[in-house]
């Protein structure tokens, strides 16, 4: 045990994870809440898509910037600022009288929500000795998995309590007391860390911010929009995205050589474990984050489930994630990358089994029977998925200088968001393509005329997930073999 470690570090981490959980919950709650939002505000299909897109884009753009600000200005300070901004924006979303106000508030909410995560990972790097980081990242992995997976469940329950028209507002109002409590407790329990950078090192690289922000926007916007309301023409934005990101790398390389406070210190990428972890994050998140989305489409559009039934249909996945993340966090320091290889291999195998279970009864529409039949494979999938995020986070940052822990964590989270956007788009698009205009359920309690075609669509989407997760397994296997050879 490191004698210099803050004795309040576990309580402090719990407070920081409260904010992380709230920000991640809001990534997925809207999938279930969109029909209620449309009825309450009069938002059309395009506006409803932007309720999701605005948050996703903003959330994915800022982690690196938030990490750099945390490293340079203090992580507790940036957590408090980010949390206060998130609380105000959440209240504005819940009170929004029109679709335009709602979308604008969601963008602001995404900006502040995306800045919370880097403060958490940076805090773990600084506050915990190496032997405890796996366990600490295990709790972070639990939060990431649970926050993402529980979104539909929480939304379904709150809409059931508040009513089909305005119950969605409770989904966002609940962030207000959680956020206020996190701010108050952070001021009491999280140590006021000394900023890593001093003098010129505290200056924010504004040109780097502009290049990275616009580059990621041009990258993420067509990916997200192609899977929602956009067309192939939006993919043309990938051309300026490549140019802007190349310019960003060259600019950061020049600042890194001059030791002139770059937004991203490119010396991070001299560490092989960091590079492998970032690439793995992109590939694996392509496979797992789209699964709750396609199940929501399958349940509600194909089988006619209510919002609450759809939420209960993925509860086993959420429970498995909560179980797997801390368990993996306890063993990753001792087992290392072979644990990651084993977990992603199990994830791939269980995804295949899940597809076979769906295909075994394609015409089944009874909510109780369907949920019970899928319960065990979804639970195992959640256990495997939760056991992947934690080890990868731990191993990716294991050899990173704690002084750059915030920006390193921001890079990892940006990689996760890019992978999540790609995965949701590809899985969702493959689901829709297989449907080929098939009639959908018109109201809860009444299944689509041909539920079998929805089972086909779900099976194809799961097959696409297998391609991504198997690629992640191959990447892990190569690294394990290389480590053993060395």
C-alpha cells in the first residue's frame, strides 16, 4: 500500500462515478423516450433524430479537451464545472417547451457530460497506486457498462411513472439532484489536486482544439447521420475530416517537439500498450454498443413491446455488465491481456448463441416468453462485455505518466465514442436493410404482421457485431502472443 495515497480516495471515486453514470445514462435513455418526446413537444422525425445526434456528437467531441483542461487546471475543479453545466443543461432539457430548445439544451448537455469522464480516469491514475488501479478501473468499467445498458430500463420505468406524454421529462430532471449531490460531495471528499502543468503549460492549445473539434465533427456527423436520417452524401464530410485530423497531428507533433503544451502530447503514442488499447477500444465498441439499439428496434417495432417491456428485455444484459466489470477489475493486474482475450472471445461466442436462440423461434411474440428465453445469453453477454471495458482501460493507461492521465483518458474515451458511433450506425443500418420496408408494429401490444423478418434483421445485426468482436479478439491474440514471445 502506498503510504502517500489519499485515504479518502475510494469515497472520492464514488462521487466522481456518480457524475460519470449520469452522463452515460443520457446516451441511451432517448432511444426509449423518443415517442413520448414527439407527442409532448410536437417534434418531427428529423428533430427527434437530432435529440440523439446533438448529444452524441457533443459528447464525442470534448473528452480530449476536457482531459487537457483537467491536467492543466485541476481535475476536481473541472469536474465541478462540468457537473454544474450538466445539471443546468439537464434542467433545460426537462423544461424545454419546443423541439428547438430541447435540441440546443441536449448539445450543451453533451458538451459538459463529455468533459466529466476524463476527470475520472485522470483521478484514478493520480490517486491510486498501481496495484489498486485495476480495482478502481473495475468500478469505472461497471459505471460505463451499467450507465449505458441501464438507460432504456430507467427511461421505461420513469415514463411509466410520469405518463406517456410528459414522463420523459423525469428522465432528465433526475440528473439535477444527482448532479448537485455530486458537486457538494466532491467539494468535501475529492482532494483539491495541484494542476500538473504550470505557467505556459496551462495555456490551452486553441488551434489544436479547433482542428480536433472540427475534424471529429466531420468524422462523427456523417457516421451518426447515415445511420439515422442522413444520406450517403453526408459521407463526403469524411474527406475534410481526414485533412483536418492530419493537420491536427502535424500541429501537435510540432508542439510536442517544442514541449509547448500540446492539446495531445504525442509522446503518449510511443507507448505500445496505449496504442493497442486505443485501437482495441474502437474495434470492440463497434461490436457492443449497437446491440441494445437493435434489440429495442426488434422488441418495439417487431414484437409490439411497450417501452417498459422493451427495457425489461435488456435488463439481463445490464445486470451482467454490473457483475462482470468489478470482477474483471480484481484480476486484470495479475492476469493482464490474456484476461481481455478470454473475455472478448466469450463475447463473440455468446453473440453467436444469442443469434441462434432468436432464430430458433422467429415467430414468438409473447413478451414473457421472449424475455425469459433471451435472459441467460443476454446476461452472459453483459458479463463478458463488462469484463472487457475494465481490463482494456486499465492496460491502456498502465504505462502512461499520471501527469498526462487526463488527456490519455480523453483519447481512450474519444476512441470509444468513435467506435460506438460506427457500431450503432452499422448494426442499425444492417437491421433496417434486412427489413426492406416490412410493416412494423403500429401500437404497443400488437406485433408486426411478419415478426419473423424482424428476427432475421436482428440475426444479421448480431452477425455484424460478431465480425467486429472477432476482429478485437484477433488483435488481442496477436498482442498476447507477441508478449509471450518477447
